[in-house]
């Protein structure tokens, strides 16, 4: 019924206004937008946006600087070219480009529409240090694939973010769209033409579209319809080959969430990259209310790809709880071009990442040993960031330095903050309440359209729980005192001990000992703050060293990949000569490769545990 009503509503508006601009003002008519995916020129998409009539001389048009979930300024307007403002006769009007993302049209009362061409972001990721994170980026591959994160294609006019949008997409024959946007009901649908409806601009940017050759699977998780759309450039993977693992994982997630309700529909748009220079380089996902865009390498073996999908998609799906459901006014009324950030990344990203690991132990997808290993990985990874930085201050200022460079800690220490909060709630409630209970209660009070005030959330949580929780937040989340994780693990009858494990030469599982300088991708350096394996220690490598060469091979972003691949063939007797830049000087280091071992701290149950501690641990891990 709703879809039919919307279709009739838009039709009535069209019939009522005829040519329309002399009758309906821009705030009373939908934003008619067209994307032409058929006539691609120079790898760019032509876009037209047709509003109603303006009553002011100055009209401002925007493409977002940043979008929810990215926590970075990406300036999507940099990818807009050949911008034109046209009057009703098709003549060009004068305009001024004020910055990367803003255009001002002087003769606003004469404005009929704006047109422009859009370049994709995937093409340029290897060319700039200011790259857009691939899952929030765009792809234009003529007749083959289009990743339409619509914030990169569709803009908005000042004062008109709340008007409905009608988006027409002309697409090549043989491609199919997967999106959460509702289709307009029309009597006859033209071949190669989709018409989508959105209630406001936020719904536009919250609803990505992937056009690709049909490669989808749909399955039901209780009352949620899930669609998996896969683009695999070399045909390595199909949606059918990944469906079973995704269905099992999402069934476990829904069981974990119980009656916490977020959506009736969910779309997973998976783009598999060739990793060539003109393809996506940033791997992960970006959440939306009813979908997620995932980018991963096509070259990954299926078991690793499936595990990556489990870890990544489970994180994004849990975002339906927060911030997509429980969120502050800063999120509800997000300003795409002058964003005000919330204090609560410890919840938006930390709770979500914690849930993405906790549900796997609670639902039997991993065992206790693997869960403990994941927790210790986060403890160790968090050491690479500033542990004496207030998490709320960092969150509120995340777009600025020095806070921006600590952003990735939201997935490490942010998750650990939630683990400690979970332990404390379990302890204080004799096992009855935890973070999942807390999010359920917050979901009841707030929700999709009822934001909380940013500086009142912690007071609300304390009022819902226990006075001791105030001390925890004041000391470790608002305050800058590092957390002693052993203290809290001890309350669950757990302790830590040092053990040795074998690693790769350059990687410890998914965690690298090296990183790329974001300002200069030709520089590969040893990460600071991490415990190095015996390979680096024996050579005498130190954190912060820039690797200049290995066995005569000059090291940059491309060559290090080859060296890492070659390292799998190294024997313990392989001779290594590594030249590093340290303190402005080149230092030559020599030694045998050996067998790379790493001393790691691991979580183990204590020898003698009380019944209460044992019971609390089971309530924590098994819910």
C-alpha cells in the first residue's frame, strides 16, 4: 500500500505542475534525478538534478564532504566535473565553485536544473594519499559493474535535504540492481531503466546500489529478508558459493540479538577487487540501515574470504543497533558538509565490534580459546595508539589531529571498553545484565527517530544500571586513565600468561608488523608500539624504521607485496640483508631468517576459580 501511495503521490505532483517550475516551489516537489550508466564517456557518469522553482537569487548546491560511518573528510565533490546550471531554455547560468563540494548559482529564480559528470574513486586510489575508503567509494566499469554509493553521485540543495527524491537510472542491458531503495510503481517499466524513491536525502545516501550481471542469492532470517549480491570480475566467486556461510552467520546474529529489532530487509553488496592499480585498494565495509557495501580481494582463498565476510559483515549488521537505531542528535541531523561529531564512538563502533566477536562465542561459531585470542589481539593492537587519550574527546574531535590518527583504536580499545563494561554489568547484576541488555533497553527508549542528547547518554546509562558504572566511565572513557584489563578478567576467573607462537615474517595472521606511510606510499615502515617477532629482533630492527631494501630489492608499496609472497619460501637458513632508514641514516642489518616466533600474552582460566567466578564467566560468554 505504501509503495502504491508514493507512486500515485509523485504522479499527481507531475500532473499538477506540467512543466512545473512556475507552479511548485522546490520545497514542494520531489528532486528529480537521473543517472546515465549507458552513455559512459571517459569513464564518467552523467547526472542531472531537476528541482522545483527557487524563490531566492542565490542557490547553493552541495556534494557531501563526509558521510555517516566514515569519520573522515573525503570531499566527494572532488570527483565532480563539467558542472552546469541551466535555465528553462537550456542556457547556462553563471555559478561560482566555493570549495570542493559547494557551488553557488547567482540567478536562482531562473534555475531549472544542474548537470555534471562524476568520476569514480576506485580508479584513483593508487594515485593519491587522500584516497576514499573503498566501501564508501564509487566504481564505474562500463557494461560490467557500477558501485553507486549515492553520496558520490547525487547532491542536495541548501534547505532541501528533507524533500523526497525520485532517482531514474538508465543502465546497460544485462545488468541488475541490488539496493534497499524502493522502486516506483509504474504501468510499464522500460528495459534498462529503474526508478527509485527516497523520502529524503539521508535515505538516498543511506541506500547504495550495485549494478552487476545477475549474481545474487536471497534467504530468510526469521523476519529479515537478506540478499547477497556479488561482483567477481574473474568469476571466481558466486553468491551461491558464499550463501551457506552468510546464512549461518546471520542466523546466529539474529539469535544473539533476540527481539532487538532493526530491519525487515538487509542487502549485502560484495565487490571483489582485482587489486590492480586502477581498482579498489581499501578492504572492509561501510554500514547502512538496511545494507552494507563490502570490498575484499578476489584473490583470497574461499575459507579466508568467508571468515573475512563473517567478521566484516557481522560488524556492519550489528550497526542496525547503534548508531543506526540508538544514536545522538549529531547522527540524526547529520550535516554532510559541516559535520558535528558525537562523543560516543566507544558505542557506535566499539559496541558493534565487541558484538561481532561476542556473538560468535555465544552462538558456538568459535570456541573460548579463539575468543580469548581475539581479545588479546585487541589488547596488543591498542598499544599502537595513544592509551592516555580520552575516548569521548577523541570521538568528538575525530576529524582533527591528533585524534584522527587514533581513529582505528575504536575497533580495538573501543571493543575492549565494551568488554569491561559487559564484565562489570554482569558482576553487579549477578550475571543477569550485560551490554546486550543495555543496548536493548536503550533501543526501547530511543530508536530510529528519537535521538539522545550527546552529553546526557552516560548519565542515562548510569541511571539505568549502577553507580559503579559512573566511576568506570569517568575514569576510563571520559577520563584518560588506561584500563588494567587483567583486573577485570580476574573477576571472571581468568588471568594472562606469556606463550610463544609462530608467525609469518611480516604478518601475525591478519596483523602486520609493517605499515604504509599515508603521506608517502613509497615508504614502508615498522609499526611502533608492537611486540616484534624474532625475525625482526634478530636482525636488530626497531619500531619506526623505514625499510629501504631487502636482499637488494628496493622496497615500496608494490615490491613489498612480492617480498611478502617470497617470504613464504624462505627457510630458517635464508640469509637476509635489510637496509633501513633510522634517525636520518641508512643502517644495514644482516642475519638468518630463522623461524619467526612471537611472545604473546594469552588469556587462560586460573587454576582455582570460585563457583561465582565460573558462573559469571559462563553467563558472560554464553549469555
